[in-house]
């Protein structure tokens, strides 16, 4: 195929395989102009099948014709860092989703905090439900209170009401507990179960 320098109109002959389907930068050997050359619309580069026998003769190009300098295809710098970014992302997601693998204790699976003495008071005539419970620190060290998510679940295991209690300003001493009371109004009649979960906002999004 023939290509022409956009600046000085010098013609060059190259192989389509040298340009490639996505094009490449070339430099005019006459005026040193650089441009991005694409395959012409009439050309479609097909896979090159070579039979390595004695009858094969490589094509000769540029016999008496000036050839352009084919500049190396430049890879964007961010692509060099992409594998490291992907590996870091995979490790981060693994730590979040499976903290026990790395010995990290997620608040959602905190074995040192226990929810006790759950009491549910239903005022059907007002469509109100009041839930009382304790969060107790059963470990020998101080623990910062996580968020507490309370959900009302219907018979199809779908949450119909949800509320997050923020007591993160409280530090529980060993064997200390905190009383929490949560009130729901306009509770649907389809409510059947209750779910109380300790964690942080990311835990609640992922699980």
C-alpha cells in the first residue's frame, strides 16, 4: 500500500502489516514530519499465514522508493501500572469480604461483642414496634462500639424497615454493656422477623 506525507506529499510504500489495524505513528524521511497513519478504508488486514518452504520469497518493498521511519508503538504510561492497581484492588476486596483469611477481625463478625436481652414490644393499633437490647463486651479489653443495624424482615426474607444506630462514640470496658432502644413506626403487617447486626457502613453495603 502507498501512503503520503501530509506535509510534503512524498509517497511511500509499506506493508499493511507494518501499519496494523489500529494504525501507528510514522515519520517522513524527507521532511521529518510525524503523523498517525491508518489503514485505508479499502484495505483489511488479514492474518498472515506463512508456509515455510523453499518456494516462499519475502515481499520486497521500497525498491527505489524512500521509506518512512516506522516509529515504535507507544504504550500509555498508565497501562504499566494497571496490573499493580488490579492486584491491589483484588487484595483490598479479599480483605473486606474475607477478613478472617488475613487474621483481621471485622466488626460484622466480632466475636467479642454480644447482643443480649432482646425485647420486642408491638403496638399494633399504632403500627409501632419498639426493640430493646444490650450490646455487651465479653472480652478482657476495651472495644469501641461499632454501628448497629436493626432490620425488620418480612415472610419472604426481605427487609421492610431498616435503621442504623450510631453509638461509635462509646467505648465498652470489659464486661460492660450498653442498652439500646429503637422505635419503628408504620410497620407493615407482613413483618415476621428481626435482624440485629454489628458492623460499619461498608459491612452493611457488602452484606
